[in-house]
C-alpha cells in the first residue's frame, strides 16, 4: 500500500461481552494526539455483536466510527476478525493502525500485518511523529529492557503498533462531540472459521485488577518474606488501595503473577504508587513511572527508584511502613473527633 494514498489514524476497539475495554479508550487519546500532528482524523474500528456505547467513542476522541456487526462476530475468533480488519484497511487505507497489547491484540495484530504485508512493532511504550517525514516512531524496550529501541516502518502502510494497557492516557471526555457510525458489512463464511467455540468460561475474581486501582502499595525484593508483605497489606488498607509487587517477589513465589508491575508484568498508572523495597530496575520503572505521585522507601539512598520518586524515604521499610500506618490511623481518628 503506497504511503501517499494513506490517511488517518485508526484504532482497533477491543470489546468483551459487548463492553468496550479501557485500553482502546487510552489508544483513542493517543491517536487524537498523533492525528493532530498529522492533520488527519481518528477512526475507531469496532467488531462484534450488540456492542454497547459505540456512539460514545466520539466522546473519547474518535472522529469516525466503523462498526462491523453480526452474530458470527459476537465472540472473538482470529480468522473472521482478521478478515474484517483486512477489508477495512484495503477499503479505507489508514496511515496508522493501533492495537492494545492484550491477549487479543497480540493475536490479531501480527496475523493482520502478515496478511496486508506491513510491519508491526509490539509492546510500545511511546509513539511519536517524526517532524521531518511524518513517519511514526514506535519505541519499545529491547534486550531485556536494557535499552529502548525506536522503530520505523517507512516503506509500508499502515504503520502498525501494539501498546500495553496503562501506558497511554485517555483524552478528556467531550460529550458534545459526535461521529457518524458507518456500518461496514463483511460476509463471514464457514471457510473463515477454522475452529468452533463450544463454551466460554469466564474466570471470576474477587480481587481488583492492579491496572484499575487508584492506589498501589508495591513491594520488592527488600520486603523479603510473605509475612513482611502483611505490613504492606495494612498500609494499602489504610490508604484504600491494593498491593502489587516487582518481578523479584513473583519469581521467588511470594506474590502471584497477576500483581506484578513492570515490563514483563503489567503497566500501571495509579494516582499514588507507594514503592517499598524496590530498587528501581529499568524493567520495573517501565511499568509504573507514569504514576501521578510516587513515594519510594528504600534503605539504599542510591537506588534508581529515587530518580523517579516524588517523595523518597531512606530507611528500613519494616519500621517506616508500620509508622506510616499508625500515623494514618491517628489522622483518621482525629478527623472524626
């Protein structure tokens, strides 16, 4: 696809059971920024059946909405969804196409890139427009997170990237903005289905996802044992947050994988990130450095975590954390006296 005939920043809108996923709204915010620099428009592409609040995508940054709807598309399947997106691309010729680096995004984006013969940069942490030639500069960690590689796709279109949830910031909601929904029909045949979904079993979890939490108290190697993590649980309870961790404590079996923050875990952007006993390796920083306010507790005053912290406390976390908990309790009691 020739670059001179391509126009527009497209975002694949991921949905689950008809509910639009947060990562897609984050990508619309970034797409709005990129499209502004290119003087182009943002198009949201939705696939599914009876997807809720499609029209509200305009409030989150979409100038145009393309919706392919049908019973055959109610559940995500690689081949039918790839066929739809390939036909959208061939018809609309976008300049850029963005996907969330979720299980679905990581499945469909490379399949689609292969089908339309373009490149794909996975797990991006930054997307910028090159002012000289308007190429998309896609930056991602490489070599285990020890360097940041910026990749371009100058010869093929669309330029495609996946972005991890929590990396980009949602645009401010504009409820006055509207967009026309274009129904884009694609025939799905039996040949497009290489397998059959017999049953969908949804996992039920009572715990909040760390990517949804406004306050995180995160522990690293310096916390040590599971018993010491109880101190962090008490702090999180007082703050109204939940506990997360670094990779070191997950690898040691102290904490479960689903609460891991970092390059090989989850990217988070809470209002408050309380880092306890975390040195601040680049792999961990990549997953939390965009937090609104970062408090770091570490006995090593040269720890890299202090370079990104808004407030740093040098000392023994086993003494500091309980002291903070007691101060919070005292403050709450004083408030109601």
